[in-house]
């Protein structure tokens, strides 16, 4: 299981690197163009490309963050075993649900 988590962490990090770069480039572009938040929302609403990008972003975060947090908790605390894994799986699902809700609200609703 540790090897699978290691691989998932590295793959999600690579996906996040690309997604964060695109996200920051978009923010810089919008800022330099003098766009307001309303302008950005008007442009992104219904944009399928950005919707898919942010869906991928959300999934990568939901994979990456709990694995990293698991490593930190195992190193800094005595928490081990199934309860830790279950708690972090729940955290992953929470991140996924909140991220999907936000993405759907921005791009579809």
C-alpha cells in the first residue's frame, strides 16, 4: 500500500503542478487585463475546458493532500492504523465533495 500511495502522491503532484500553473497564469492574465471577479465568472461560466481543468484540479487535490497529511501525522504523532486511514479517506471525500460543489457552482450553476 505504501508504494501505491507514494505513486499516487507523485502523480497527483505532477497534475497539480500543471493545474496550478494554468490557474496562476489565468489569474495574472485577468489581473493585467483589469478584469473584475464578475468579468472572470462571466467568461468561465459554461466554459467546458476550464470546467474539466478544475475537475481534474479538484481530484488531484483530493488525492494529494490526504496522502501528505497521512505522512505528516504518522511522523509527528502516534496515530497509526486503520482509524488514521479511515479519517483521511473521509477527509479526501470531504475535499472532493467541497471542490466539486465549488466547481459546479462556478461553471454550471
